[in-house]
C-alpha cells in the first residue's frame, strides 16, 4: 500500500524559500494592503529622514514634505510617498 500520513498529520508541500516566503500570503498570493507584511516601515523612514536633516529640527514638520524635499535633492520623481525604493535611497544617502 502507498504511504499516507497518519491521522491528524498535515502533508507538507513545497514552500518558497528565503525572501520569497516573506512576500507570499495565504494561497500563494502577495499580502494584501493593510496586512502586517505589506506595511512600510514608516518609523524607519522617519528616522532616516530626520538623520539626514529633512524631518524635524530644521527640516520639515511632516513626512510628505520631507520626502518631497529629499526626492528633489536626489533628482527623483516627486511623489511625497513612502516606499521601499525610497527607503533604499535613504539608507545609502549621506548627511
């Protein structure tokens, strides 16, 4: 007789590995808006903007204005919106 899992056992199928696993939600689809996996790290973006002088102190008082100023200084298209691409640029920018 062919092998079968014992009663109550869950048969495991192939799973995505590494970073791909973090991008896949239930049913093998990317996480939806509002899910914890889809949220941007806005706190990190704010800290990076502040470290570079764009937010708080002598910089802007709100995230959108700070992002617009950073984008203008970097020659990026002005969106004023946080994104993973923006965070990547902030991580490599120097004060």
